[in-house]
């Protein structure tokens, strides 16, 4: 039995699923309008969720998973256009259809001082431009300008787009790894490896709009190790307990036992690549339930490895 002392070193890596798309704008043709700049185009979020690292945030260890709910603004909706008298003036000046034609029935409200005309408008958060353009055209075609005292309610975002939004916005927690010995290892001595910050929990992201929703749940799997020392002995990492003073050298199965010194290698170090797999499942309000491909989270840990004859076995 071998006992040793040491301090742990933490190395953090952030792995992000996808990148949020920039806002794309689609102008409905004919009687549709363009975005007037007053729409709220910020997707709602429940704040910084424990265990989730948003884009641009410092690397932090996971403390047990978390969940985030996004409520994106409507892609297509009615926006306020013109008052009754203003529409009458617009219609009187209308000559060629370079702009939206006056709506049918504008004469009935030419002198109304209460209420307003509302026109269709589309602004999209993500997706394929051709598909979004088709939906904008369909929305403008099927939803002509209307007269009213309040803005008509928008239709919900389709599930197919909520899937893209939730996949763009989901974040996996940082993978923080500690080792012992720390700073430098020795040939023949087991180098323990374990995740820092406690157990990783499931990470759930959900995007919803009206009755439609899409949800992605990532469940952490098992750690695995590889090393740039081809002869190194590598444990299976079925468990990965944290090292503690006085611990039995063989009390962990998540370890690397180097067989060669790192002298002469780039940086005079060996690299231990620590991987964590995640099972990512998509579910939706229209019945989809499927596993998504997800690359493992990999943290490279460079360690100098010395050769000390007294510890060879």
C-alpha cells in the first residue's frame, strides 16, 4: 500500500452545444410590414442556472445540474400600423403598389379616432432562411391587416423552430478536473483523476411558445481517460473518488500510472485526456422523443512525469 500527500489542481473547460444565431429579419410581401424596431427581440431566460455556464461567463464547476426555460418572442405577430384618419390619408396618396396597399374596408374607419389598423410582421430568431421566408409569406397572405382597439394575439412559434432555438441555447456545465499528485507525477505511481465540484446532474433546457414546446435533457455519463504515454496503465473510471490524505493508492479506479518519463516530449509533459460522455435526449409537444448526437466533453491535463527509481514497482 502506497500513501502520499499533495494538493489538487483544477483545470476547467467549457463545452458549448451550438452557437446562438444572430437575429434574422424577414419582410412579409404585399400587405406585410417590416420590423419597426420596437419589438422585444431578447429570448427570455430564467437567469444563471446552477451548473450551467452561459456564453461569455467565467468557467465554473458544476454543482449538480440545472434547468433553463426560454420563452422566445413571437416570430410573426400583428403590430400597430395607422389610425383611421392616417390610413385615409395614406390611401388618398397611394399611387403604385411599392408599399402595402390600403386594407379592404379602410373607408369605414376613415374618421375613427379610437382604435388602429394592425398589420402582419415577422422577425425570426433562428432557422433556415428559405423556410422562414415561406412562413412569412404565408402569414402575410393568411393574416391581412385588421382594425381593432388592441393588438391581435400572435400565433405560437412552430415546434420545428423551438427545437432549433433550444439546441442553440443549451449549455453543458464546465468539466473541472483535479489530479493527485498535482503539478508533477512520477513513473509507476498512480495519478488519481476526479471531477471537482461534486456529482454532475442532468441539465435541461426548454423553449416554449403557447402550447408548443421543445426540451433537451443532457444526462452525464462515465469518465474515461487516455494518455500520451502509450505504455501507461489507465483505470476504467467506474467510480472517481476524490483523493484525501492517507488514502490507499489503489482506492480509486480512475487513474493513470505512467511507464515513461515525459522528458523530451513537447513541454516536457504527458497529457491525460479526461472525457465525459453526455446522453442528450430531445422531446417535444408534438411527440418527438429521440437521442441526439453529442460529442464528449474533453479536458486535457498536461503533467510533467519524472522517473524516480525508489517508487518503481
